[in-house]
C-alpha cells in the first residue's frame, strides 16, 4: 500500500499491492497503476487500454489509498501528468529519467506553493 519512510523523495513509499488500482486526480480518472519502482518511490500509471501512455507519479503525491475500491487518489491533474516525462519500460528508472522526474515534479511543487 503506502508507507511513510525516510527517503530522498519525500518520505513515502508505495508497494506492489497497488498494481492494478485505478488512479484518480483532482476529480478525474487518470489511469491505472501498471507497476511500482523497485525502491517504491514511484508508481507507473498507464493512461489507456490500447496504446496508452505511461507516466511515473511520485509516491509523495498519493493522498489516499482505498483498498476496498482499489483506487488511489493523487494530487496531480491530467494535464500535469501528461506534461511529465513519459515512462519507457525498456529504459526503466535509469539515472537520467529519475533526474528528469525529480526536476519536473520539483518545479511543479514549487509552482503550487506560490
């Protein structure tokens, strides 16, 4: 599910238990959890059934995990998700991709606090 831990990403970890859960953000369905990063700091969200795009969402953006409805609520809009760096299963979470994610979500968070 979701655990609070000390990490460089904000103290949250997500587990494989949420794979297959629906992802909702700011009142709209965003997709479904396709996989979770090895260290649990990212959930990969698939936005469509056929030829859907995949994006990584930081665990720190997860606000609620509901095992009964198998859904998670994130603090991200569809536009913010679709503007984030796309996930490529072939490359996975290599250093360059994780740095791009940190930069994107860091600037997104900084923009919200203004």
